[in-house]
């Protein structure tokens, strides 16, 4: 089987299994989903009831606040006024407020006046819940909800009730109100029945919609996968060729450096040593001077080897950081070319990761190389700054610049393109502006590339 056929086969089998699994799961879990939906519906209804009770209680407290807040602890007149106001706060047929003291004595109960003045601390509902005692404890603890069973005034039947109780600590009172939630049960049952009746229809619709949709997604995914693979293969080939081109260019540069520098120096050392040998054989007094000249030539060759090694990977970049490496780079460049280079770098508070330092160093190195080859400049400035947006390195010269055609051609080359890609790797940018008065290269990196751990990188 071809690779394409293997991809289609491997993708088709999981798809078929997935469709079958979805069918089985939808069938087996439909009841569970329905139950979860009903449970959520019931919880939302209860939460709405709870919020309603809180709002009613806040209204009742607001209604008595002007009396309660100014009354003394044993102000019987104020207490009587508050009980009267609360007994009149009925908000529906079955909605009312009740008040008990902390001993369990009823003080207000508009729907069951026979409870007023009596102690109900031991009262229990049909489920054995000590209703009044629990409401008082909840109120003392800061207020809250409590479910229990209680007689419904409109029907005189015992029904589920949810009450909310708060404390009036100054008077040792518990103020509460409640809502009957049998209507919630009825609505939940109706919703459950309706939901179950629609499950079968929904399942059929899911099957009719899902199967063609999954097939369409599958075919689209296969198409995109093959298309992306083709594009990735093309990009990989292009990248491979670029790597080869870069390697060849670097090999050519190193070969030129070796041939033009070290090779010539070593050939000169060889001639000098041969000459010194000849003079020693003839007892010539100039032999020592000739040997010293050969030693100097050998020292120059050693320096050239070090220079090439430094260009390949400067150790100072890893040991002392970017600023020190750039100082060494510009110093060597000025000594080598005679072009004055001014370097300005602020003391950065944040730190750069190693790969970011390397990228900035290579950009500066490539820029100096281009200036030496093409710009015919006498002054170069390198300014590195940092602000809230990130890091910026500006390299400017007073050379001849280049025209648009030259610039377009340069962008197609490896040098400028590599600099742009180095910045793009860190979500940065590289901008080049040129004129007859010189060229300005601006490299920027976002602040997100800074590292927070000082042990991970050297300071600039």
C-alpha cells in the first residue's frame, strides 16, 4: 500500500469505530443525560427560590430597620411595633414571615396564630426534623437555608418547604420566611416526562446529522492532511537546500580566511625558517633576527586562528554576556578595518536567554560584515536600548547605502534573510532603511523573551 492509502486506511478504521461507539454511548447514556438535565433544572429552580427568599428577608429587615436599629435591648414598645410590621408582611397566599426567640417561643406567625406565645423548640416534622431548633441554630450561625415539611396554608396539606432564617441578636430573635417547593417537584416531573419523550426523536436526528457530518469532516481532514504534508515536504526541501547553501557559504568563507590569512602566514614562516637555517649553516650573524621575524609571523598566524575561532563562536558571549561580546566584536572590527565603531548599551534590568543573545550577536556581526564589504563607511553606531515594549538594537552607518533594486536583491540573499529569520524566531522584527546618507538597521525583540531567573542567563 502506498503512503496515501495507508493514511486513508488508518483514518477510516478509527472513524468507523468512533461512529459505532458514539451510537452505543448515546443509546446507553440518554437516560443519564436526561436525569442530569432534570437535576440541573431542579437545582436552578431551587437556587431561584433561595435568592427569592433572601430578597424577601432583606425587604423585611429594611422594613423594620428604622425601629430595630434605634431601639434598646429591652425596648418592649419597639419590639411590639416590629412584631406588628412583620405580621403584615405577606407576599403571597402561602408566603409569610415568622419570628421565634432563641428559647423557641413563637412571637409572630400570621398563618397559624395559635402558635403565638407558645414554645415549639421540640417540634418535629413527619421526617423527625427538629424544625424550630434547627432554624434557630442556623440563624445564630449567621443565617442560612433549611428544608423541612410544613403545613401549606392554602391546602392544609403537609408539603416540602424551604426556609431562610436570620438572627436579630439584639433581641435574641430568629426571623424567618419560607417557600413551598412542591411546585418545583411538579415542574421537574413534567420536564422529566417531556425530556424523555423527545429522547428518541433527538437520537434519530443526531444519527441523521452526525453520520454525514463525520464523513464530511473525515474527507476534509484527509484532504487537508495530504495538502499540508505536500506543503511541508516542499518547505523541508527548501529548508534543506538553504542549509546546504549556508554550509557551503560558511565553508567558502573559512576556506578564504585560511587561504588568505593563515596559509600565507605559514608559508612566510616556512620561508623565514629556511632562510634562518641557511644563515645558521653559513654562520651568518643575522640568523637570530631572521628567527625572530619567523616567530612574529607565527604569532600572526596564531592570532588569525583565534580570530576565525572567535567568529565561529565567541566564548566571551557565553562567559560575560552580550555587551562584552559586542565590545570585543566592534573592537576587533575597528582594528581590522579602521572604521570607527561606537557602541552604546544600557544596563538592562532583565536578562536574555542564550539563544536570544546569540541571535542579536549574529545580526550585529552580519551587519558589520555587510558594511565592510559594501557601505564604504567611516562611522558606525550600535545602540541597544530596552523599554516597556522590549529590546531594540539600532545599527547605523554613514556609508553610500544602496538603491531599491540592490535592496530587493539583498533580501533574496542568505545574509539579510537569515537576520530577519533570527528576529522572527523570537517574534521580533528586522527593518532596513537606506539612503545616500547611509543605512539604518533596526532589530527588535518583545519583552516576553526576557528570562526572570538570573541563573538561566548572563546579564547584559
